[in-house]
C-alpha cells in the first residue's frame, strides 16, 4: 500500500452492522491511525427509544447514565470492566432537538500507564 503523508487522514471504515446486544455503541470504526477503539452511533429524539422519556423543557437530553453505559459496554467489548470509574464530568449536555440527530462517538484509548 502506498504511504500516506501525515496530513492525509487514513479512511475510517465502519463494521458491517451494529454490535449485537447493545444498541448504544452502534458501529465500531477501524483505522490504522487510531490506537484504541472507536464506536459511533447516531442519536435522535426517539433512538435509542428511551431518550424520548428524558425531556427537559420539551428538549430531549441524553442522561449521564447513557454515556456511562456506553463506556462500560465498550470496556466489556475490549475485554474487561474496571473496578471503578472515577473523575467523570459532563461539561455539556447532549441535547437532541426533535427532527435532528447527533453523531455520538466513544473513543477508548489503550492504557498508556500499563
């Protein structure tokens, strides 16, 4: 394969289908330039279905538990669950206006500290 200049991103190809058994992770994206695992899913007001039940002033807001569930599922797919999850913050809400979607990505980087 021809070498790529550093300024040219390598293509990222999604897997053929969402992961079986967990509707939150969606597709796993693969790229030779990414060391970790990347999952991607399109969220909208009714998908995943439970999001429609999380409205604040009429706007769908993804609950923090949704993000944590994605993280724990991705860790399980990678081969192990942590004993604890610490230092979690949500600096900005994921708001999903009716009729619009948001691409949600979760990136697991390998543990650089061992």
